[in-house]
C-alpha cells in the first residue's frame, strides 16, 4: 500500500501517519523503506490503548481496527482533511481529487455498499439506510469536530458490541448522512474492471496469501518487489493458524504477567 501510494498517489505533500500495534523498530524501518517521505508512527499505547483494549475483537479483526476512530484527535494538524486507508489496499491512480472534493459540510465521505440491508437490521435501523465500507474513509476534521463525532463514538462504544466493530460504530455515528464516493475509490470484491479503480481494496483473501485469486494479486506482487518484502514467501492457511495461535498465547501470557506482578 505504501509503495503504491508513493508511486501513484499524486499527493507528495501529504503527511503519512501509520497506526501501529506492537511493531518492532525493525518493522518500522522496513515500512519506512517503502516510502519516499518520512513516516509518522502512532503506536497504540497509553490513553489510546485504554480506550480500545477491552472492546470486542474477532479472529480476523484485531483491536487495532478501533484506533482509526480516534485518528482525528491524534493527528497533529487539527484542521486538515484526512484520508484513512486500510493496509489491504493498493493505490492505482492519483488521490488528489479527493482533497479537492466539495463534501457539502459532511464530516465523512466513503463508498456505500449496494446491499445495506445486509448490515442495518442488527443496528436497529431501516434496512435501506446507506451503509459504507470503512476501509477508505475521507474525513473533514473541522466538520467531524463541529458535529462531535468523537463523543458520539465514545458513547456508542460503551453501549454494546458490534458485529462489524468500528465500521458499525462509524456508520451509526454518521446516521446515514455521509458523502457518497464513487466505487472506484474503494474497489472491492466483484469490481468489474480494476484498471478503472483508483484504490483496490482486498476485502477477502489477501494478496500475500497462496489462496488469493484476486485479479490484482499480480499488480500487488509487482509493487512488492520494490519493497523489503520482495522475497517473502506467500502465506498459507497453516501459517495463519500458527500465527493466530502464537498471538493468543502471547496475549494470555501478557495478561498472566500483569496479574502476577
Ligand atoms: Mn480492509
């Protein structure tokens, strides 16, 4: 994602902020090697960690997913426009148009799903209320603050747990009132022609895995050749099971160590 952003993103003056959870200094050096400009890292710790550490997670969505909710108050420039991008995206074309778009006073712009009825019933609202994918999120921070989104989100997070975690929370906070971006800004599974997409989003199998048959996997691997991950082998289902197991052992051990202190 980072390498393709530098290559095709067309926003050389934008500040790049990376949210990290438990990365080593050597991991950060490898990420930095993918970028031309200096990266700013925000580690999930302290206040931010205490806000999200007890929230619901799943085997495929870690607590880090919630951290994006707090980005508007974490980044230094409080009056800018922020573009949040998932790590499982690939940037194919200039992102500059997103920074010139008139958002009509809306705090959030995103790509709506064609089938909102899939998401809305558990949220106790009308099935047809627009619902967006949160992997590509354009935020006008002034409008976000004017409409007290962070406070709304805090209240929602304390009220219950959500099937789609922070994505449900963001959608509830906007109450269906968000700017609708064209699908090419978050081209997900089933998109007809990826050469027309500005941002490809690998929402299902990830392109660094053996099982992935996504048409853009080859593009991803081409870009990856230019990064420190150039010779990494493709991950298998077995690798992932082992990784998940190790992660859960490490979490339990951390809990035990904290308890024993
Ligand atoms: Mn994603």
